[in-house]
């Protein structure tokens, strides 16, 4: 039987509609949730991501500003920019678009963002809080993945989750969140021996490596929930995920497509975190 397709785009639209109402209600109380995004340099992918984030904010009523700085900005200048945003009561969320130019220390920059405004969840202290299960802003893509699995109605607790990929942005945090939801978690990576042997044991398989269609149907346990975080391009220029979707959907019970699966959830969770930050700052 063919898998149920987890339509991230539809879930994201539902969540954004609810957030829009929440923002309107906050504005009636005199609170206008605000997000500031800092973009350094002219990396085309970063420019496109930042544009999408600003548009999504506008659509639901979050006040957003994009602060563009030349690639030759000094680290000190960038840190001062962040200090200003940390002190600005109208700014509830701060996001520094990565990657940064090589002469700037990414860790120092992320460290400078006030924890209360760290809507990306990349501050080392937010990461630490995630590890120990304390309250913190969750990084947006992993948060979106957990939301998609929960909304499928399937239980996470007790299942064997295999995460392929160990990046700080997706692999590691999604593994921690699955653990927090009481899954038994394995993390696989480029040095894992017999990767197909491991993925075939996964009740929940999350792939975040960016290798087009490298997970084949025969690598998937029948009935598994398959979450595809890849967004690569195939030989025909088509946007594809890590999973060979057409074949895999005949084996899995639930599967996310690319595009239209995890992707739309990332910005949605950023909006969610920004609204949450505004509420927390106003003790709501
Ligand atoms: N670069 C690529 N993805 C992201 C993201 O989610 N947040 C930030 N800050 N930079 C990124």
C-alpha cells in the first residue's frame, strides 16, 4: 500500500494562519512581534532565504527588518550591531543568517545574541538547554520535523529513530528532540558501517545529508515513517530529496515529499519562535 504523504506545505499554512490570528491579538494588546535578520555579504542562497523569511513575517503581521551589511564588516562592528538589537525592546527575535564571511568567528557572533531573542536556537546555551531538556528556543528545522511527525498522529515513544546526518543545524538537534520524545535514537554519518543495515531497522528514518535519492526503497523498513530533509538537484535540474521518493512511498507508511515537506516548516517554526519570544518578553 502506498504511504500517506505528509504535506508539510499544508501543515505550515495551517500553522501560519493560527499564528496570524495570534499576532493580531497581540497587536490589540499593544505588542507587535518583531524579528531582525542580519545578512552579511551577498551569498545568493542566503539572500533568497532572508527574502523568504521577511515575506513570511509580513504575511502574518510580524514586523521584520533585514539588516544588510557588506562582507568586509569587522567582527567588532557586527557584535555591536547585535548589542543594539539585544537592547531594543521592539525586537523580540534576532537571526544572523549563516554562513558568515571567514574572517568573522561564527561562535562569537551566535554567543552574543541574547538568549531570550535566540529564535534560531543556535546560541550555545540554547543548544545546551536542549541537551539537558530545559526550556529553550528549538532550532527551526528539527522543531518542524517533530511537529510533522506528531501531527501525523503516530507515536514517537518507543520507536527506533535513525537520523542520517550529524550537522549542528539538523542531525544532532533532531536526534536530541526524538530522544526527548522517548524514541530510541541512532545517529548515522559518513563513517557509519553498513548504513543500509541500520536504516532498515528504523521505524522513523530522518535523512539530512543532501545527497539526491541516495536512500533507496530497499533501505527502508516496511511501514516506516520517512522524513526527508535533503534538498538537492538531480541530473535533470529537478529539486529532490535524499530519498528515492517514488519507490520509497510504496514501502513507508508516512513520507515527506521534496519540495513541500520539511522545507515550508522551517520558516513557520521561526515565525512561531518569534511570536513565542514576544509573548515571553511580555510575560504572556
Ligand atoms: N543558513 C542556512 N540555514 C539557516 C538557518 O536556519 N538559520 C540561519 N541563521 N542561517 C542559516
